[in-house]
């Protein structure tokens, strides 16, 4: 009776690849679906007629480094707190004027698939 034995070897390329696969598996396995709230609206400059898209963002999130936001899985204008988001919407609907605290402009290009 002859048995065939196979040996698995791990070389300098397979080991890092296996590590990445395991890390990704852990991340996917631990993922929990959560509802995210985002508030956007628009405003019109009466003097120029130009419309601007406005996005709600807390001061705390605006000051966070991009890596920290990415790690948290959230954008500056997003929140997991439904009550806070609803309160902001109510304040917007009640108000007649607002103060723009800062303006951020950026170019955005989409890469072709």
C-alpha cells in the first residue's frame, strides 16, 4: 500500500499573501451593517444665482484626520446617531438664515473602469 504525501511550502510570496487574505477575512467576518445618516441640501446665492450643495458635518469630524475617518468607516458628513441627524434637519426646517463657517472645494475625477 503506497500513500502519496504532499508537502505544502510557504515561500517569501505566499506568506505575506496569506496574511493579507486572513486579515481581509477577519474584517469581512466582523462586519456589522449599520444605518448611516447623511444630511445634504442646497443653497442659492441670490447675487449670482449660483447653487451650492451643502453637507452637514460636525466640527469634531472635520478636524479628524482622513485615516481616522476611514478607520471608523464614516465620512465627515455622516453620522450613526439618528436623533442628532433628525435634530439638525428640524433646525434647518425652522430656520430662515444660516451661517457658513467654512468652504471646502475640491476637484474630483473618476477613473474609467
